[in-house]
C-alpha cells in the first residue's frame, strides 16, 4: 500500500510540474488566446502528448522502487551516537523517535519535506557490527557519506 501511495504522490508531483512548465511557457511566450488547460488538452490529443502521459504514468509507477534505498555503515549506535547525530543534524534531519536499536529521523526544513513529498523519514537500525540507513535516496546518500566519513576518521584516529 505504501508503494502505491508513493507512486500516486510522484504522479501528482509530475502533473503539477508539467502544468507549471506549460503555464510558465505561455506566460513568457506572449498571449496566444488560449488557456493553460486548452494548451494541455491540445497537447494530449497528439501522439507525442499521449506518449508523454504514458511516460509520466510509467515513471511514477517505477520511481518508488529506485527512489528509496538502504546503505550499511560499520558502527555501533551506542558507541558512535555522537557521530550518528552529527551526520543527521548536518544533513538537515532531527531525531523523531528511538526504540530498541532503531532511530527515526525526519527533515527539519519544510522546504525539504515538500520537495521529498513528505517522504522524508530515514531510519537507522543496528545489525551486528553494522547500522543500516533506510529512506529516500537523496537523504540517505547525504547521511551515509557523512557517517561513513566520520567512521573512517574515527578508525584512523584509533590506529
């Protein structure tokens, strides 16, 4: 169900983006005597317009599969708590909940939340000597590279 909701969110976001681009194009191109909606209707009456619609539907359907990832970092949540918090804080996230070796972080900025379509939740869980960071690709990537860097620096300092 969560996958379907994400796909619908991406479809709506693509539609809003398309309407915005058409509106901007018409606003800067001069008055052609048609409304934005008439222009969009005319576009979808063509083969290219129908292919564009199909592409948006397909992209919306498959994007949640590749838009969310998980990465593993060698560290311990108890021992390396400061580095974990620093990585998330500097990436623009705050701790929302914590229980039994699992932490949930959310974006602090409303702009980031909107850009990520309110799919800004990143979880981090302990698995043996590894922690797994799961969530939206752009957020996980930011946190992962910072946390991995912190842990490499810590290992070098201990050598």
